[in-house]
């Protein structure tokens, strides 16, 4: 119909009572986009199929039936469901999908079945099929059509991809309680995708052990070369970035980090993108320190994330972080969802210290995974999990139109005490370093956590014991880049 939208109401014959069941049967067809984006045709014989079936809106205790329609920029809010899928594809097409691959013996020919099964037990990255083998018509059973079966339980979405010429790589990675299969499908010669399976083995292991420090919850992760840079449960659809392998790897890290936020947690991305994009940005940065060293990771984060926000004075940047994602647009959406949110998580990590921050984060994740948390559930969980009242911090970061801008008003030395009067012009409760340069040319760096703003968020006096004469003092926010860095230094 002409008024076709993303949400349609269906009236039930009788009211749905508490704890009762209703069955909805729907017949539908889904024309796949010819243009490739979050779904669609990647090349004439490669397809990424997502958002391809109708689903019931989420009924939560916050909005009842959540019927917010979708626009182009926003992402999704789905319930946890059990999926059983059968995908019938022409011979010589390989299908990759969310979930466990149930019937490899029905669709793969002997040699390739053997390789696939070996990959499930091996750390060694292998070609299950090369481009040449895919094109030779040997990989699948030679029935006119093959039916590929997949199953995934307690998951928010399902998608699949298919191609008759993509290279198929695989291996697996041993996690604490299981071995997870890692696969990639890509165009022959894509330099970054040739590394993807190894990168993914590494990041599944790293995310499980370090940050967020929760075991990867699924049995499989598959990367497909497309045009979306988009995450789905157990799958990612990424652009190839062959000229910058570091960027390519961080893209994979970011999309796979979404496994936890939103998928594992069940976050409402349509309304609160900062609850998942902010975390994926933070996790991408933290694993980046490990992969590229601290200096390179910081450089990338500042240039790619913070600079675009902090150097743009337009009004749309000033919407408080708590603003619903449907009410911000353009760069304002990007900066709230990714940059400011991520900085708030990193500021809180600095304030609490790694151990307490992780304890609080796990309290949030353990209590709310699969239950559709809203921002207040995050705030309350971090309070309870850390044993601290962080309301002042959440008020400061989420409910204001603050930005980042410190200013040194005065600096004076009296005997062995240096006093530095700092005004927080921008308002955000950020961590920073005070870099002291002594008259003898030596320097010293002192770190101040966001706790320094707890009593007064507008100004603070740094009182620093010293043993020699100070020449100048400079405030350096590092990742927390200053809007006017020029007034962050004072010469005594």
C-alpha cells in the first residue's frame, strides 16, 4: 500500500492475558535491495539478507508495545527469540548465517565438509574453499537446490549471506566454556579480509578475558565483505579497507564489540544509541591499545572520534547525552551516540579505577542481559555495583549541554606548595594531567581523576607539594580534548 511503513498494527481476536499465548501467522515476501547497504546485493552473485522478515514489537515494562518507527540512521530494537531457518539456495551457492549450521552433511560435498568440520576444532586459519574451488562447482552438493538449515536460540535477530564465488575461510577459538567457530566470506584478493579470521579469533578471546570480560556468548562469528560496516548477532557485514589494515581491524573490533551492547543486553538502540555505540567505541579503543600500542590507539581515537565533535561549535552538538536518538540528527547523533558516550564511560573508568569499574559493569551486565535495560538501569546498576552514589557524575555527563574546556585562571608557588586555580568552562567532569615544567628543565606529570569535580563542577584548586621552582603548568586532558587548548597553560 502507499502508506507502507516500518510498523503495522494487528488486532488480535481476543485480548492477550498475562502468561497466555497467541500465535501469529504471516505470509510475506521481501524484495532484496539491488543496492548494497545494511542489506542487499553486494555483487551480481553475492547477497546479504537482513531485516527480511516481519517480527512482533517488543513489549517492555517501560513503553508497553514499543512501536517507534525506523528512519534511515537509527538502529533496531528487537526481542529475544528462538529462530529456526531453512534457506534454499541454488547449487554452488554457499550460505552463511546467524546461529548453528545444522546440516553441513546435506549441502557440502565430501572434501569441503571435511575441511569445515576440521575448522571447528582447529586454531589454524584455513581456506574451506578458494575462489577457484567455489567457481569449479565442487563445493556444494550438486542438487539443483540445496536447503541450508540454521538454528539460534535467545537472540534478537537473524540474517544470512550467500555467494557462489566468495572465498570461505574458517578456524575456531577456545574460550573458557566452549570453542567458537570463526568464519569469513570475501572477494578473492581482499588484503584485509585475508586476515579477518585471525583478527576475530583474537578479539573474541580478548573481549572475553579483558573488557568487558564476559565470555563471548555465542557459538559462531562470521564476517562478510559488503558495504555496511554493520553488526548483527553472530555476523558482521564490513567494507573492505585494504589500504589501511589498522583501520580495517578496528572496524572488525567495533562491530564484534556490539555482540555485548546491544545484542547480549537487549538494548533499545532506536531510542538510546549511546547505550551500545558508546560501548562499542570504548571497547574498540581498549582493544586498540593492545593491538597498536597506547600512543597509536589514542591518536586514532582523537582524530577519528573526538576532533570532529570538539572542534564543531554548532548547536546540535549541545543536546544532552540522555536525549533520545530519534531527537538528534547529523553530527549531533554521531557525537552523542559514539563520542560523548564513550568519553563518559572512559571518565567513569578513570574515576572508579579498573577493578571497581569492571565489578560495577559486570553487576549491570549480569543483572540486565536479555532484559532490555534503559539508561536508568545502567545508572542504578553502576551505583549499586560500585557501592558509590554516582548520581552527580551521571547528572554531569548525561543531563547537561556540557563540553570539554578547562582554563588555568592562576598559578602561584609559595615555598613548597604550588596552587593552580582551574575553571571548568565546558563543565564535563573529566580526568586530566597537570604537567609541571621546572626551572631546571625537568618535567613532572600528575594525574587527577574526575573525583576532583565531585564537590564543585565549576572550579577546583590543585594544591601540589613541590621540591623545586616551577616555571610553568599545563593541563592536558589527553583523550578529553580541550575546545580552547590555548588557555590551559600558565607561566609562573
